[in-house]
C-alpha cells in the first residue's frame, strides 16, 4: 500500500486531455514539493514535473502539474499514442523521513 | 550531460548481501548541490526509495530498509554504492540509481536500471 494514492489506470483518445491525481496528507504533499515521472515500457522513469508545476528543459508544455492542499494533479493535453506509459508522483514525507511515491497510473491512449 | 550507470551481480543468494555501484559521468559529482539515490522497482510494481548519499558521505535511508542498507561514496571514482544485507526473494527488483536535489527531492537523471534476482 503506497503512501500516495493514484488511480491504477486512466484512458483517453488521441488528441484529448487526461488528468492523473495523487492524494496524500499534510506530512507529505501538504508541506513538500511534488514531482512527476513518466516510465515508458522497459525504461527508467523520466522526470516530467518538479516542484509541483515546473517542467524540465525538453518536456513539452502538453504536460502540466498543479498542487492544492494534500493533492496534486498531472495534466496531459493533446494525447499521443507515444504517451502511453506508467506515471508516478513522488514527494518527501516528513513523518517517515523518506521519499515516497504513488503506486503509479497506467495511461492508455485508445 | 550527467549520466548514471548501475553495475553489479544480477543474481544474489538469499541471506547474502546485494552490492551495486553507480558510476556518474558528464558532470560534477562532488559539487555538493545534489544527492545520489537508490530506488528499486519489483516487477510489475511501483517505485520504492531506498536512500540517499551526499558526496560528503552523509546518508539518509528509508526507515523500512534502514537496518539492512549501507551506502558509500568514492569521489575519486565518481561513484556511489549500495549494500543490502540479508536479502530475501522480496528484494528481487530492478535497482535504479538517480541524482536528486535536496529540499525539492526530485530525481533526474536516472540510470537505466539493473535487475537483481535473489535466488534460494
């Protein structure tokens, strides 16, 4: 059971928009930065969003992040078949003194 | 740009110690502005943070693994290492090394990962 809760799967058609939620508590998301990672099949995770809503160089603006209270959301617009992957949220948990991740969400582009 | 590469045995016997090394290239390993982490992923499951080490040698471990984890760093070789003792089948996973930023706690880049299987 992960400390951060994500939906196991989401799906949408090409060109559409999808959001992935990440729910936590005051000891993690509520008081710490959230990051998001994309893991394509058979590869290492790749940083998509850091410090809640910032995109690293090279990440298209189709990807966006937001945080409100103890939840965070990853948004992806203009879906492409190449976006199919597992997505993970992560943050520091001040009570556990550890980095924690969500259980991951599998995106299917129908 | 910075690249990370894991290395080590792909097969470890139960009750023994898993040992992995992550070699960092293309950047300043000893700058102190980042930390270096190990993260693992059992097949078909999510990510688990194992711990982190600074180039100064300071460490922080996941409490769930703390009693079995030791990390070390060799700045002369630009690499850091993981030792996980008393392994069981539950430790079978792909092990990733990654660079992290203090306070923000995001990870970039990641190594490609190495599969470690614990055999009985």
